[in-house]
C-alpha cells in the first residue's frame, strides 16, 4: 500500500470568496439553498426559539430562515459589522442609530424593530466597537 498524499482542496468559503467581486457580499445558506446578499441588505439576525433556527431580516422586510445547523459564531464570522447583542439577536452595526437604555434603535427601514435588547454579557463587546465619548 503506497502512501500517497491527497492534494489539499480549498474550502468552500475560500472558493466562493474568490468568486465574489466585493468583500461585502455573502452567500447565506438558507433552508432552500443559497442566497447571495450584500452587507447593506442585512439589518439583523434573530433566533426563532420555536423553530430552533436563525433568520435574517433584510432591508425589504423579507425574512430568510437559515439552515438549522447555523450557529451565532457562523453569522458573526461573515463580517465584523455583525455584532451579537443577546443569545437571540445579532445586529448589523451599520444600521445602528443609537442605544436607548439597553435597546438598539436602528436606522430605516429597520426603525420599527424595538425589541432588540442588549443583554449584559454582550454590552461590553458592543461598546468596544465604538469610541465612547
């Protein structure tokens, strides 16, 4: 039995990123397949406890359910703009207008979403993303 080594194949993510013309584009793995999105299309992600899966909320108010095996760490790794604010919410900080108490207020078209509450354990990480005067 000869010991030949197999060539290293590039990961799916690196193969796809080589095809993407811009850094701000993602291929999101949904329940029905893959969806190509730009960073500015994504407002936030929320975890649906009853379905036990994450969903992404887009600028046109549509929601896409992500595959059940998607974890918060996977979403955060897509971009530094995605910051987890609780166990059930990840926001795109490019849409973050202000923090009112512990509630994230987003710019339109996401300004009607008023239940994005920052939990204590995630507050420090969010504050570290910004200069606080």
